[in-house]
């Protein structure tokens, strides 16, 4: 059963290639970090701190716009796997027909898409991923 999470912290450092986001369990105490790139970290940070509206659509806005144009509604993000320190995620979309489609995504991109919404899309982590991620801390 996937566990509902929330974005807890974003750590941006210009001194390193990898930035860090922390996801925290909504109804619990577990949290874990995910290393992400500067572009995704900056985009996520802008969206959660301000009512930031870019003058032109960014890549994550483009994903939302394409889904809308094709008659699909973005519903959630799920981080479903952890393999050799790499997280795997899916964007969950619902078509007008009711069919749910899962699109492979990097967690950073999926979370960046999630925070383009107000309120943000729900973020879930598979229980086995959460157990593995939090046991390594």
C-alpha cells in the first residue's frame, strides 16, 4: 500500500551538482532524501515558495498542458522503486474514459509536475521503497 508523503525540505547548494529534497510521511515520522538536479530543485523551490508563474511554460508546465490537451487529468505521483540508489517514479493520469495511465518519470520531474498544481498533487511512496530508504539513513 503506497504511503502518502509531503515535500518537507529543499536544500539547494551552488557548490555541488546534486541538490536534495526530503519527503516526509504525512501521517507518520519517516522521511528520506532524494538527490536531484539544480533545474528541478530550482523549479520546485520557486513553486512552493511563491505563486510563481513563469512568463512562458517550463518543461513541467508543458507536461501538464499536454495531458490537458489530450483529455487526461494528472492525479498523483508515486515513487515505486529503489534500485541501486536510484528512485523510480510514475505520474498517474486519468483519461476521460476513466482509464488510469502511469507514465515513467524521474522522481524530481514528477514532484516538479506535482507542485505546479495548487494544491500540489498527492505524492505517494511504495511501502517497500519507504522502508528501504529510511533504513539506509
